[in-house]
C-alpha cells in the first residue's frame, strides 16, 4: 500500500491544475522541459521559485499529464503532511513519476532528510522519474545530510521567474472564468495594486470575492473587494 487512506489530500494531484491553464510568461522553457519528463526514464528535476510562483500547479499538471499517458504518477506535498507520515515515501519506486512538493519544509529534519535520501535512491535505481520543488534554490537549503544535497544536485535545476503585472492579470482572468465569475477590470486592477502580489494570494482573493458576492447577494465592486481584502488580513 503506497499511502494511508487517512491522508489522501496532500497526496493526490489537483484536477484543475493543468498545463493548459498555466500562464507561463517568462517560464515557457521551464514548462517545455517539464512536459518532456514523462519521455525520459531515470530523469530528475529540481524546480525552485518563490511562494506563489506556480510550483505546485506544475507538479500537479505533470502528474495529470503522466496519468493521461497511462503512467503511474504520485504527488506528495511535504508542507501538508503530518510530521509522522514518513511512511508515505515507502513504495514510490514502483511508480513511473514521483512529484515531491515543498522540500524546503523538511530541510534540517534528520529523519525526513534520511527518508528522502533513500527514497530518491530507490526511485533512481528503478529508473523512475522524479520532480522535486523548493521555495529556495539548492545552495540556500540548509540541509543537514550532505548525501541528500549531493543527490539533489544530480539532475536538471529549473527556476521559475515571477510574472509581470500583465501576466498576473491573465492569471486572475483565467481563474475568474473558471469560477464563472465576471470580474470587472477595475476590480482586477485594484486587487493587483492593493494586495499581496503573490499568485496564491491573488487567486485566494478572487475566490473570497466570489463567496462574498454570493453570500451577501452583492455585485463585485471595488468597495466589496476592499471589504474582502480587509477581512482576509484579519
């Protein structure tokens, strides 16, 4: 058994995170490289970028793409796993693709570092594909296990570059359309200029706006956006 049924959420790819709805902007070459990963048995990629840069989206997208090609793919979020869930790493070498998100979360944790080191070795020996993400570049990770740092340096290292404002507006529009939400242009500009500019926060604000509009039966306007942003900060 690959993982406990009691903790399915951090282990399953999100169906709405696909390559088709990812705004790549300056990261077109990164996306292209990831799309080729299913064709390259034994390959390893270390993907890094700041919070909200799209790492989780891309890991989920690659899992979905691989499954559609009849490959066995597995997504695991270290950020969302309980500390005692190291057993989740057992048996992953039986899969075609393993995507491990948020490596920076366990940096410095001896038990997790050792478990990941052995997991990476098993996947590599089985000629599987491995994609690991981190908020920090490899050289900035405070890893206590030199052998793990060495393994992480073996593969291709790809960096996600932040999107510009025009590209962030495209993300807001794409997400609004997916929600069936008509988001006025002035509200989009307000969110971009007055709010935390990370994509994660912007998308959360769009979802909060939709909920507030439905709950209070109000049109989506700048005053409503102002109330929602204030509420989200509290």
